[in-house]
């Protein structure tokens, strides 16, 4: 379907440079071919290590836990989990110091890196040896019979953007892991939490804009468990849902989008 209208865009991937200088990766946009408004996003967290952060799961996890630690100290019961992901305590401390001193560290809203961290917590590996290895493993073990979801509160920030707060989610994941909850159950609750958060975000965007069409984009939506459940839930709330079927949903579709925007702006100028 050719799009020449304003829509609600749910965009979820690993790394995208935002105009505010942060690394974007989980956004709700109200957008057309001519302009966009960032309606909401995943809460920012520090990502230490540059390109290594897309490989080593301990790096995004350290950033997520740094935000958690703003509320209270990390429980000691989590230490064995962190040690299993990165046995070298010195390397873990280096990540902590990088964040503390803001050395080679960027703020990010990346959902892909959140997947990496959760996959590592449930014991699926310490690193991505190829792109999206850990997220794919997490999708593969998710229990399709599980309908429970972790909490992901959505609140407005000082700019009136809606913020998806991952802190209760990451706390629940680590707590369930320490309690011996099955990895497949944790994976399903995690996926379901994201589905519910995206649906809530879309509902709030519709209330604010009266838009009823949602477009899904970004590499995270290669995940069929997530995309399938999200599409079903959005349709049940009377949204028209569009997603790529002839072009890649991930980076492969970027060039087509750039060409469409360029063509629209050119026609507008002429």
C-alpha cells in the first residue's frame, strides 16, 4: 500500500542516530513522508563500549542496571547471574567506570540491546557472534502458551513525550531468574510486556492525534513472536496495521524509505 498520509510509526531496532545526539532504537513516531514527531520512546540508558556494545551483552545490561541503581542498590542475589555473563569482575567494573565517567558511552533507547541483555540473563549466551544471535535465541525459547506479561509503565516526561520504563521489567526478569523460573516463561513474559507497551503507546498516540493506522518498522520486528502478537492485539483495538511484506522490515528497507521521502519532498517543491 502506498503511504502518503500521517501514521503512527512503531520503530524498534538496535542502533539509529537520533537528532538529539542519542542512539535511538525504540520509538513511537507520528510521521508522514514530509515530517515526524517523536511521540514516545523507551527510557534512555547508558551504553558503554561503542561497537562492542552490539556484541557483548554485559555492556547493555550494565547500562540498564545503572538506571535501576538510581532507585536502589542491586540485590546481592543478582551477582551470580552477572558473574555468569561476564566472569571477569575487572571487565565488569570497567563498564561501570565507563558509564560513571561518560567515556565512550552513549545514551540509547535501543530495544535490540535490551533483547541482548535479557537473553544473557536467562543463560542463552554472553555475546552476539552474528547479528541478532541472542535476540533470535530468546524468541526461539519463548513459551507460546504463556500469556503473562512483565510491567512496562508508560509515563510522560517533561517534554510530554511518553516514556516506556524498562526498570520494572528488568527487575522482574532478574528476580524470576533467581527464583528458577523457566527461561521459556521469562522470554514469553518479556515479549508479551513489549506487546502490551507498544499497544498502550499506540492507543495514547491515537487519542492525541486521532490517527488509526500503525506502521511497524525496524529489525526487532523480524521477531515473529513479537510482531505476530502485536499485530493481532493492534487489530483487536481497531487499528489498521501495516508492515513490510515485499521489502525487509530491518535495515534493508532504509534505502527505499529514503527514496520515498526524497521523492515526496521533490514533488512538494515542484
